[in-house]
C-alpha cells in the first residue's frame, strides 16, 4: 500500500510507555532542534544531514560515519528528534530487519521504533506529523485501534487531507464504513490524489 506523507520532502492512547527506558531527549550537549522550525533547519539541518543523513543512509544502503545505517539514523534523531524522513527510515529499517534494529553503543536506550517516537513526542507532543507517522507504523502492523487514536490526534491538532485519508483507511479496516466514507469525502474534497481508499469503498458498493 502506498502512503501520502507531509510535503516537507516526501510524500505514519498509545503503546508508547512514556518515562520508560528510552531516556530523555533533552540529555544532549548540543541540541535538540526542531525539524519543523525554519530557523532550526536553516541553522543546523544541513550540517547534520550532510554528515549523517545522506541519500545512502535514508535509503538504508550504508552508513556514513560507520558502516551501520542505524548509527547515522540515531545521530540524526538525537539532534532532530522529530526528523520525519529519518523516522520514516527507521520504520522501514525496522520492517526490513523484522523488528530488531541494531544496537548503537553511543545511545544506550533500546533501539526500537517505539523508543524513537517516545523521544520525538517528548520533544514536541503537539506535532501532527509525528502522530501521522506513528499511526502509519501502527496501521502497517495491523494495530488499527491504536492507529486510529494517533490519526485522530493529528487531525485534532491540524486537520489535513492526509489525516482524513488515513482515518478513512483505518475506519475501513475497523469495518466502520460510515466513518470511512465520511473521511474519504473530506479527503477527496481537498483534491487528495491517492485513490486507494476510494477503490476500497467501491469494493463494498460505496461510491463517492
């Protein structure tokens, strides 16, 4: 299934146990910085990405600082905890490695998707795109009820066509076709380009 992501550079309560062993996102000598802040991006993002979040790292080909991709993803997310593209890469890497990410000795907290989102939410718990990304991760792991909570949270912070589309998908999987259609109509009224939800509803005899 294809997904439509926030348009920063590419187009995912909770199972996250806040206050667990994932450490404090603010326990850094320099940073952390906000990926959604134009000021932080202008001042610091290019330095971090040039050395650690290259195309090879983002596409899970190889690391830059070491041979291990996770070392550079961990560094990037240590400096920019809500770096959407890096979080997306962690989700894909986790799937590629069947849920067992490599250890990163420099960062002693567990290397898990859940920990990186816990830290991201510690840093900025009102970031709607974080809830979208984590919702996508949960959806892809068939945890539709938790995915719905995160998509609804994203919508409550900042309504968007993406949030409406993803809610339509998750309601479809929960067999709530009325709400699935309602959110599909919201998404497509904003000219949302992906047709997967429409096709799913049509398969149930529901036209939009």
